[in-house]
C-alpha cells in the first residue's frame, strides 16, 4: 500500500502544480455552472493541498503499521516499541480526521453552501 499511497501523492502533487502552470486549461476541463472560476480554482488548490497532507500522514501510518506487524511476527507483540508505534498511529488518525474537517470547511467555503 505504501507505493500506491506515494503514487497517489505524486499524482496529486502534479495536478496541484498543473493548477499553477496552466490554470486556464484546468478551468476549461473542470467547470461548475454558476461558480466563480477564481474561487473554484483557489478551492481546488486548497483541497489538493489537504489531500497531499493526508498522503503524508497515511505514509507514516502505513510505515508504523508495517513495523508493528513485523515485530508481532518476531513474537514481540507487547513491547514498548509497539506501544510507541500505536501512539504514533493514533496521532496520524487524529490528523486525518482533522484534515477531513478542514476539507469539509474548504469545500463548503468554495461552493458557498
């Protein structure tokens, strides 16, 4: 899953870059009737940035999970290292939930709901 997560991150980063390099083409490709194109483009950039941040948090989460599973395979299920990994994973999940709230606020502000 880590390579897939990184691939998604690279694609999102590329699309974010495209919104700066060719904003007119992006807006021609993705239109929303009745929406202000400048506001829509800015909202799109914010949403992409939030998704890119989620890729980073997910990467840390998946790395910790892989280390945890490997240590369990070695018979070290109840170790201090695994407790630290679980705490790190929990914070990554909290971060992902906060990004979800920020994403909802960004979309609502962009679409003026």
